[in-house]
C-alpha cells in the first residue's frame, strides 16, 4: 500500500523537494519508492517509523545541542595534562589543521591516481619523509593505529621466516598486548620476556634462552611503554639474527630526531603510531600506524597494506603514482591476499607529512632535545617531592617515566583526584595493569609543558600528599 | 553592440553542453625538490636556561649508539612554501565536495555536512586525552552512549562498539567475536569454516582467513545472489558463521535472506551482516529482524562522516545480547546521569584498537542522525533508491551499457557492464573510467574478481539533484560514443587531468619500484651512467 | 634479414570455421555440412573476425612480419588490412582442409615464429595441436560455434589484444591450455560430448590493460601449490586417489614428488604412483575392494568435469565412488572464466549425470573453497 507522507524537505537531499521528487517518480513511472522495495519480504519490513530522538532540523539547534554536550568536557587546553600511555599531547602546528581540513582532501576517497593525484603525491611524500626519519626505503600507506602496525609487523615476520614463535621483550602496554594476542591467535605462539622489575629493562641472558630456531621475531619497543630508552638495541638484533629470527622494533617517530633509528641498529621491521606528528589527541581518535622495512622483495610482498610507488607518465618529467605489487593485497585476491586491507587513516598520513615538512631536520632535532630535557627535569623535580619515588633513575627516558607512590600512603586514584580538583591530570594509573610496579603512575611530559607547568605539578603534589 | 547571453550558450537544443573541464595541473615537484638548506617551517619550544641549568646537556646522557648521529634528511621549507605546496596538491584532488561523486559505488559518497566538521574540530573534542578522568569527558561519553542507542534502534541489535577503525576492522572484530563464541563452547577446533559470497567485500573473506578460518565462498545464480541450496551444500557441523551483505554490491536484495540465516543457525553457526550498503534500507528493514547475530555499519559511508582520502573512518559493530560479553573493551555505560567506561568484560576478545575508536567520526554520525531524525532517515533511504533507479533507467539507454541479472530495479546502487561496448570497440571499462576524469568525473569498477565483466558500479546516494544525475549520464554517453569514434584517444586518456597516462610497469618490478623518494633516487642513480644533475635554481 | 625487434607471427585462418553456427547447424566439420551451410546462405565468419583481431595489432604494423597461407587462409585478410606478409605454402586441394592447417602450422614453426595466431573452432585447435604440441606460443581467434577449447580469446578483439601485449611486453609466460575434442555428430543429434584432446601453449599476460589489477602468473603458481598442499593434507593413507587429467591435478602430483601425465588418469596411494594413464579396466581392478577418491578439475573453456569422452572415468568407475569422494579442484581464475555458467557432466549415463548435479565445494586454495554448481 502506498503511503503518502508529508513531504520532508532537507538541505542535504535536493530531491526531497516535492516537485523534484515528482519529476523523478514520473520518469520512473512509479507512485512512490515503495515499489522498489518489493524484493524485501513484508515480514522483514519495519512497520512504523524508527523510534529515534526528535530531529534538530535547524543547523542552529543542532549546533546548540552538540555544543551543549561538548561543554561537559574539559580539554587539554583547560586542564594541565601529564598523561600519555599511548596517546600524546604534542603541539599541533596550524598548517597541519589547515591542510587536513581542506575538503578536497577531507572528502576524497578512492579515485584513480589521475583525479586523485594530489592524495597519492601527498601520501608518497609522507612515506618518503618517514623513510628519512626511519632510514628505511619502504613505508606503508597508514594502517589503523600502532597496535595494528605491531600486530601486522609480527605476522609479517612469521610469514617471512616461515616460523611461528614471537618473543616480545620488555614492559608492553597491556592494551597493546591484548590486541597482539587476539591478532596472533591463529597458529602463532606469543612468548613474553617482561622487564626485570628492579632494572626496568629485560634481561638479555634470559632472552638468549627463549629464542630458538622456531622464533620468527624478537620484538621490543624503543622508547618503551614506560619511557625508557633501550641502549642495547644492537644486541637484541644480533641475538635475533643469530637464530635466524627478525628483529621487530616499535618506535615513536617523534623521538627519531634525536634517537638512532632502529634500522641503524639492526631492526628488520619497524612499526609504530604517528599520532604525535601533528594530529590532535581527539580522545583516542587520532591514531594511524606505520610499518617500514628494507626494500627487499621478500619483505615487500608480505605487507597487507597499500604501498604507493612513483612511476613515469607518458610525458617527460611528469610523475604519477600507483599501487606497488597490488596482487599481494586482499583487494586483488580476497582471502589469498596478506591479512586484509581497507579504509584506515590516510588523512593522518597526509597530516604527518605536513608536520614533518614543517619541522624539517632542525625542528625534529630540537624537539627531541627539548623533550629529553623536560623529561629529565620533571624526573628531577618529582624526585624531590616527599613520598614520591621516581623509578629507573639510572635509565635514560624519553617523554615518560614511572613514579611510585607507595610511600605516600595514598592510592594513585586518590592522588589524581586531588590533582584534578586543582586542574591537573596526573600520570596514568599503572596499579591495576602493572601490579609489579606497586602503586605507580606513568607521568608524561612533552614540549607543551613549560618549566612552570612542571614546577606546578611538583608543587601541587607536594601540597596534596 | 549586442551583449552575449552566456547562460544560454551553456545549452544546446534544450540540453546542457558538456562541461569544458580541466583539472588543476600544477606540475608540482616532489616536496624534497623544494628543499632549501636552513629554511624553517615552524619553530619549536626551546630548552630554556632554567631547565638546562638543572639537566645539562641531555644528549650526552643517551646511551652510546642511541644518539642520532646525522639529522634526518627531511625537506627544509619556509612555512608559506609548505602551505602553497599542499594546497596545490589539494587542488589536484577531486574530493566529493567538488565533483558529482556518484561513481564510487559501495562507498556511499554522500554530502558530508560542514557543520559536523566544525563541531569535531572544537578543542572540547580534539584536545581530549583518552585516559582523562571520566568526570572530565562526560560530554563525549554521553554522545557515544546516545549514538549507541540510535544504532540499536536502527539495527535491532542489543549492544554496539565503535572501537574498530573502519569497515574492514569492524568485519575483523565480528569474526573475532564469532571465534570467541565458539571457543567458549569448546568448539574452537570443530567450527573452523566461515561462509561468505563472491560479491561481498574482499575483507569478509580476508578477515576470516586472517582469523584462522577456512573460507567457503558462494557464487551467485542467475538472480544475482546465491541459492539457498548452495548455502546448504556449504554448511556443516564445521560452520562457524556466515558473513553476508544485503543488498550486495550489485544493488540486488536477496529476498531469501531469512532462510539463509535459518540454514546457518540450524547448523550451529552465527550470522554477521555487513551493512556497508545500508543507505537504501535505513528505516525499511533491520538486521536483527532477519535473525542476524552481528552486524556492522560504516560511519564514514551511510552516516555521512567524510572519507578522508581513505580514513580515518568509523566502524560500528552491533551484536545480540548473547554476544555482548565478547565485545572489545571498554563499553560505554550509563548509571543515572553519569556515563562511564566499563572494562569489566572477562570474556572480551580484548582490544582491537588503542582506545575507543574514532570518536570524532561517531560525533559526526550522531549529529547527522540528530539532524534528520527517523523521518529524515527514511527520506534518505527512499531518495537514494529513487535516485538510483532513475540513474539506472537513464544509463540503460546508453548503447553499450548492460545491466546483469534482473535489470528492472535495484536498491541503492547498480553494477553495470560495458561488455558490449568493449566487444565492439576494444575499449575496456577502466579506460572509459579514466577518460571520464577528463570531464571531472570518476567511477569505480568492481571488487576483484570481476564476476560481472567490464564492470562499473554507481551509487548516487540521496545527495545529487536530477541535474547532477543527468550530467553524469551525459558524460557516460559521451565517453561511450568517443570509444566508438576515437578509441585511440580514449585509450590514451586522460588528456585534461592533472597528469597523463601512467606507465604502471615499474610498480610490479622489484628492480624499479620505489615507495619512497630516497628509494627512487637510489634506483635512478643506479640505472644512469652518470649521476643526475641537481638544478639549484629550479622551483 | 629481420631486425631484432621485428616480430614474426604465423597467421592461419580456417575459412570454414563457424560456418554452421549462423544457420543453426552445429559445427562445420566435413565437406557435406559445409556445403549445406553455404546453401543455406551462411557466410564465413572467420575472415571478418580475424580482421577484427588484427585491428589490435595495427599500430605495431611496422614491426610485425606475418607468415601465412594463400587466399582465405590468411593472405587476403592481411592484404586488406595492410600488413606485410609472406605466403609460405600451398593449399593442397581445391578447398582448404585440416591437412592444410597442420602443414601451415608445422612449416611456420619450422621457419621460426614468435607466435601463431589462428582463427577457427575446436576442430582448428585440434589440427594446430596435432602439428605443434606444446612449446610454440599460440593464440586462437574465436570463429567457431560455442568453443570448448581454452586456447581462444573470449572474442576476436581480446585475442588480438593478447597478441599485441605478448609481443610488446617481457612479463609474459606460457600456460598449458586445453584443446577439446567435441563430437559434432553427437552434437547434431542433441547430445553434448567433449573430451580432452591435448594441450597447447598460450601466453598469459599479467596486465590486460594498463591498470587492470589481475593476478600475475607468479601468483597462479602460488595458487596451484596452495591447492596441492590442501589436497595432500586431506589424503588418507589407506585410500586410492584417481588424479584426472589437467594441469591442476598435475600440481597435486608434483607436491607428492610424482610426475603426472597431462592427458591421462593416474592413480596414487600412500603418496606413491600405482598406475599411470590407466585404462578403465585398470582402474576398476585397482579400485576393487578399496576406498577411492576422484580428484578432478574442470577442463576446457566450458567447465567440463566428466565428459562422455573420458573413457577412463566411465560410469562404472564413477559408480564405485560416493559423491562426497569426488573432490573438485580449480584455480579461482578458471571458475571466474566460466562467467557463472555451471560445471558440466556428461558421463553417458543420464541417471548418474542427474545424481552428480547440485552444488560442490571446490578447493581453490589452502583452506579455501568456492561452492559452485554442477549441471548436466
């Protein structure tokens, strides 16, 4: 039965205007859209209208509603946030937002490397800049986030070596570990070598006993989840290679202005998250993952993601781009491809490219130095605060460090509550997820924290403890 | 002197002339070629004396070998040059906002409202740390919770997660939940087969394979969808589940979907509904009513969030009550007026992403539904279907176009075939699509394999006007005609785009492929007898 | 003396191929049928279709030298299309016959050609096969009625395009493709009957168009190995396995370290070869009292699983095997090439044929299946 409902004219739907709709219906020789739903059985049809909230039809009303909800949030512009643990408050240059808000980029999708040449070039430039940062020749078009990048890097290692065991070293973000374990469940064995709780870093002698000729990869993070900079990278890599395994290192690209790129100390596959490179935190909605390797066919053929390559065109001196070895991917051969590939985080890749172009070599070096300095300064200041014990003092740290509060008699949650009353978001509470550390928090300091901010943190802690 | 009536010259014989389009062509070098030593794009907070006095030269505290010896060879540009470069690249990109983007079938390239982007850019969304105390983020948590209620109503499912980064990640999440369900009943080893269809998105098959399943693929019959008998031949006591899309990429709705679900349930498997193609059925039919146990939506498709050149998007997975406990942690819960993150799911599959998903995308999807309401969603679906069938009728009139399977109606998209034209002219579908770029348009062919030969898939959505649809058809007709009269020109396209025809040869040759500028420079240098000369004064 | 970048193509046109189709006669073998067709007003299709294929080679005109045969066997068409050519033989009688095709092919190969392009149907393919066997690259321009041999392009233009790409590019390799023997007498009385006759070497080109993302020949090898791995893993030690003809089953044998005949049925058990190119009697003898599986791949361009012409896999042999023990294997590409048309069976026993129809899960890779329909 045809229902003639009241017309619903909406700015986003040009053919909702009655006259326009009538013309279309007339062309179709139809009374209503109902006729085109005839293949849908009656018993599967929704009878009435969906029970959804009353619409806010005017743009003003919509804005008012959403702004009202967002007003209940307090952002890092209003609070002083000393929390990291996988998402970082770094400075976002205005030009980064300028570029990723251009709707030519924002609303594009899967055009050809002709009509979407701009996107291809921007992403090729991103992978190229990452290549310089990482000192590697192959970098992927971004995957979803650093967790996916690590999980895929490990499975790539398994495919390349045709082995099934993965040895993960050091203290790993429990959330990341949960992802890796779910992802590596089919046919792979994940073996953990935790950090020594006293030294804060894993024991190489123990690693030697765990790595066998069935080990596909030895994995470590540098800097680690707790902020520690691992200086024995070459030894990890050498140990892996001695047993025919690959060395997989997860590294935050923002540290690579001052820290040696993992490829230089023997890493075969490097992975991580590019959120710190000019992307707002967005409550965890600003992540993208990178994977990088040498330019060897046996590595390249195991990437599941798209790989953009540069190519000549019919005109001298003109560049074009396209997919490299497309037949690896599930796009080309479905389940016969490597893992799978889909829409992930391309816009963040473009953004990270803009960031790196703005920063240049000097910017990355200076940024690295300033973060190292502020981290060390913060460790020093908090050390002086009675009741707090900064862990792993003898290890060098980048951006994050552990502060134990056992001696204060309070829980981390209680301390953070008191800090919050004063507009400060303290370190991430590790008490439940890493109980070996006792009651501890992970403090994060970046270039956005001025000396006064760090002093305020120390001062406030002294007050509330 | 008589003035010229320009608007009238845009029409001839009562119909609009084709647009004399030319895409922006800047001949823009790779950014490394624009580098000039010493230039700075942005300055960084420096280490002030107060800190330096305390910490000294911090670089000397790094372990030996960990101090980067040579700064990364990033390009050095002044800020205006960075801006200019990227804006030029953006001009060389045909985003959906600037073109009649109905050619990307299955991608649902509808209008992405600008007000949503502005709302998501607010510091009160953009500058939230995901581990902030819940009390400081009640706004975003409430938005997530409210949007979950909305999707529950739209789909009939009982619980949603937004943690997957986009559609394929959502498919994987659902596969992982199915795996966990059977494992919880001690049947992990027995139920190792996943069934899907050849028209489904490749990720359905690929995610199942990645998760360790054997993949069984059904083929369509003459109607364009598999027969129940084919499914019956595929199910057994080893069946873990069925992953299916309806309507499929052809735009054809499988009327026997409930029977499909029944067959799989009787065999003890679960059914997951890939709802990437939901735009034509919002408010018309629901996943749960057909018996599905799981479903997923692409928030950057049906729900209007922009596609971002290929992400970030948003994947929303919905499950029935029985499967709630397997969802990735945390879920958003409500206790009176307080919204919180619930990590207490001991049977959870764990995490599929670092935090809670791409919540700015959830915000945009929420805003879209709040703006349209139930009546609006119904209008979206119906107009999308009307637009699609109008387009179908007009496209069928073009000589050389055929429509496989029943050609008289579709839901929201259609897979067409240029096979007749290809047979006649030797010009292939992909070549025709590239020639369309010379008119500012684009289309997507099909997923592989090309079950429909010489395919192209169009999905208008509710966003275009009739004039937009007519313009698209006019260009398709023109390109087809050009294939007949000047096939060499069409095969040599594009001619009015940013670049000319690409030589794809190097992309599959390990000795020539280059995925970074540094790799390219190395390989070029190796293949030349002398090193290439750098010209300092260029650009 | 040819310049090094000049390519030589042998062109052989069977002028009576396809003669019968337009006037609803099935096939055109035999003088009597040809005359009947001509009387009914049929015009030979082969010449027109060859010209369509040659259009794809036009811009390579200066770099191709054709070797061909007189008049309608190629000379006339090449002259009309403006290509350089040499006539290298003679037509024996007053009409062209199979022997002319065979002699032409043999002569051209002996003189050295990069490619033999031939126009015709299944009969022509058989004649080319008889003269050449494997090794010499060939491409068929379809001019016959429904063709079963897999050595032809889907239509004349695609044959021409394949030829052009083969000559232009370095990334081609040769694939063995089936030549089928269709019983035209049976066909004309309403029975479909085809059997595997032999194989010819046909180029496989990675990209059919500049941007078409089709799987490469390298990945085709990977697929075959994956299928073979799956089949071998499923083999039980106490069973017999009958490996039917074809390249896919050959890959299974290779996985076991065994050489396999392309055209025959080989029997394997405990990973060892019990019989090669077995006859029906030998099969029945081996199968007596033992559990047996039949491993079969679709043959030819029309997806035949069992044809009446498979003398070895007779209804008696099939009768000893439960339907579930008939294992169908195929690369995905072969299935896609069927364009939705079902696999075919024609055992000679209509009841058996009916019992075999339905849906079968085809092994298409490691832990991968496509469910496909069998019809009769």
